């Protein structure tokens, strides 16, 4: 009997804990709900956060003595919590962020309001509070009945997928995928506008684009015009070590005669996680035609000594282009002295085969931005194709 119990214990453990949980983290005094999933048992447990249909699964985890420990190396994050069959209660810690109280339950009843108003589609947010000189943002909404998925798109990228429901008076939307916790209340108004309250304090008004245009209200910043260089006639210079300590500079033979994307990034940056899969796809598509990508990654001091998170970031997305460890985040502006109005993580500079900057794109959206995400990818691709075609023609002259 004891042998049978020993053999079935892991199965019972998995049955008790595996599955979908309703979680909350407390950030800025706000409780932010999200979906969380556990799989496995004992010394092989995985926890998963979600950004829409994108999964962020822990890189290691275990349950021992009623304690759950999970790590996400590509976030430099960890969850330590007490767990039983009905609840998880503990602390989620991530580099660069304050530790957050983490709570999750198995049983939960979603609030549901009747006759939800239609808010789906594209909106423009006015009266925004931006440190980057923006006057407006995009608000993108996908609705099915009372259920909504949405995103707020700024010049540096979006909030990730805000998901939620109509409670009878307002839509309550939230996001937590292991990073960028947010909660947004959306109240439809009789005049056709929406009132948004972000994280319990930031109040903005959303207009349909045609209404905002008719009223001559400010438009969201164009990410292709936000950032540039001080002197477009000067080649874009860089000289930093790779993760093995080898110095790589802009005059390295691997870049000579190539179209180069110089990507300013950091493994701590949520929007850089959004962009990385697309850059990988772009590189594999155009590398043989003369495209190179180099990421200048700015990290915190402890990560500079041991860039474990950056290595995990590279492994997660299968990055096979050049990644250089450019320095501490606090040094970025000084080291990127050729850039003008650079303030968005990520930012990508488009460099022709002559080594000169031909354009720049600030930020990058996630899939949550819908058609604007598709447009950003199309604009990137078109710019690369133009530079490759132009370069090929010039070389044939």
C-alpha cells in the first residue's frame, strides 16, 4: 500500500495544482487580475503568464513542503509562495521592479454585466501624461460581447494585451505577463467618447479617430519620425564587447557593404521582448540578401557582471544576429551621442551600406495592437527592402 501511495503521490499533486488559476498582483496600491497556469509536480513545475495567446513559461520550478518556487531567467524574475489545492500566496520579484504580492485561487466567478455597449475598434487617447513629448496615444479594442481585449499604444510600444469584461457600468481591463502590470477602467459616455482611468489615477478621454481629426485634436506620434540622428552624413559608430568579451565595432567586416539595423535594446524592456521575435524573422528572411542586425543591449550593473538574463533572452527568441553588451542603462544617452530625441526602448536605426543612417523607428508594438502591429512590421520590412534594392543597384553601377 505504501509503495502504491508513493507512486501515485506525484499524480495527485499534479491533479491538485495543475491547471488555470485566477491570479492578482498588487502594484501601486492596485490589485491587478490575470490568468496564470501551473503544470507538473514536485521538482518539475512550470508556471505560465499570458500576453494574449503568447505564453511566458518559467525556466525552472519546484514544489516542496507546500512552497512553490518558480524562476523566469529571461525576466530575472522569481515567484516564492505557499501553495495548497485552493490558493497560492507569496511574492513575485523581478529585477528593476519592487516585489509584488502575488495571490491566486482556483475557483473564481467572473463578474458579468448585461447589455455591454460596443467599444470595439480604434480610438485616440487625448490628455495623455507622457515623458516623451507625446500629445496622444492609440487605444485598440477587440470586443466579443462583454469580453474585451485591448492595448494602449505609445511611441515606445504598447501595454500588452489588456483583457477583461463589462461589469454593468464599465469595462475592467488588466494585464500582467510577468511584467508591465496595469489595470484600466473604461467607461462609455453618452457623447460617444470613452473615459479611461489607468492604474487608479491617470484619466484620459478616447475619441474615434475621425472625431479627433474633425476637432483638430493632437494625433499620436509617428514612430518613424520621433527619433533621428544629429548628422545623417556621418556613419553611425559603435564599439562594444559581445557576450564573450570580444570587441565588435561598426567597421567590422561582417557589416561592410551590408544594410544594418542597429537595435537599441535591453533584456529588462517589455517592448524589446515584443520586438525580438520579429527581428529574428526579418534576419532569417533577408540575411542572404545582405541584411545584418546588431543589438546594442544596455543592462543594469549586476547584469553587466553576469548577463544571465540577456543570455536567456537570446535563447528564448532564438536570436542568431549580433548582440553586444553596450553598458549600463544610465550610460545609454551618453554612448548614443549621435542620436537625436532618443528616448524609447527599443529604437532601431536603419543603416545603408555606406554606414549612414537612413531612418529610425522608435518603440515596437505587440500583437495586442492588431492592425498597427501589422503595419509596424510592414513598414520595417518595406524599409529594409528599399535599402537592399537601393544598395544592390548602387553596387551594380
